C-alpha cells in the first residue's frame, strides 16, 4: 500500500469511528425512529475480533445496511469508577473516539437524563451530532447496572453545519467482578449521509476495542476515585457519589 492509499484508508477509519458513536449510558427509550437492539445472548452474533480481555461480535440488521455490534470486556477498574465516568456527560470527550463536544441538556435526574454530543469528522465529511435519552438502573442484590440510551433528535433544534443522527441505540451492562468490571456493550447506529454500509461494517470491530481500552485508562484517573454507589431502601440504585476526598 502506498502512502496516498494508506492516508486515505486512515481518514475513512476516522470518519467511521466518529459517525457510529452515540455517547454514554442508559435503559432503552422508545422513539418513533428507533429499532430494538438484538438480544445479548442471541446465537446469531458472529465473533469478529479478540484483543486481550475484549471480544467483539457483529450481527446483520434486517432493516439496516449497518450492522449492530456487541463488545464484551473485563475492565481493570471498579464499577464505582466506571459509573463515575459514565455519569459525567463531558467524559465522552475523554474516551469515545472523535467526541469533541458533550454536555447535559434539558431536565433530568439520575435515572433519566439527556445528553447532547458531537463527533468531529475530517473534511469533507460533515460532523454528526446526537441528542440522547439516557436511562440508568441498578440493583444492589445483583450488583449489576444497566445503562441504555437512544436518539431523541427532536428534543433540540438541528445545527446547520452538522448532520443530526436520528437512529442510535446503545446498552451497557456493567457487572462487578473481584474489583474489576465486566462490561457488555450493544450498539446499533445509522450515521446517515453517504457513508457506505459495507465500509462501516468492515471497520466496525476496531472502534469498541479502542474505546474500551481508553475507558479503562480514564477510569483510573484520580478524579474518578473514591466514588460509591448509593441505593434506596428497596435496593435500587439512586446515585453515584464521591464519598472520599481526592
């Protein structure tokens, strides 16, 4: 491969990585443009890549030219630190590829909130932006936390120099495991525009690997230490709060 071809391939990889991401956390919201994510345990998932403790699977979607992916990873960070990252809307810029802008919008609480984020894509591809409904649920009995999000594009006016993504569903299931966190990440996103499905699907497996490796690094930062999960009397997760000074 000559330098020109290599450079062109790298630019396309950057385009795809930015376009398919929809930022952090949730429990699935239903919208008129969203389709349900495939089942986590479906036997249709196809293993595409293994990288250390990270396994990536993909699945064709009958109503889309873009595949869904499932990433399973054992992250060397406690679930409290992972949740501290996830609950910070601006953390998208720390660990998700090409996320250059992210903040909370509208009214919300711990269980249901909204986030606006932007993926910066190289010229001449137009940047993508998202408005996401984020839902969080957790049980003290099981120790698991489920975070799901889906696109709610109508919640904020579109920006003239960005393409609004109106179909994106993501689910994170977080499971504490001996001081580490097992994360199962399902996602299906249609980035809209002229990005060909075959190219997105070819590069899809590398995107969650890079992000999960970065999530592990970010979760180890000092500002995400000393957090605790707060449960109500019925054992339902109600907050993630810093309880020791850092």
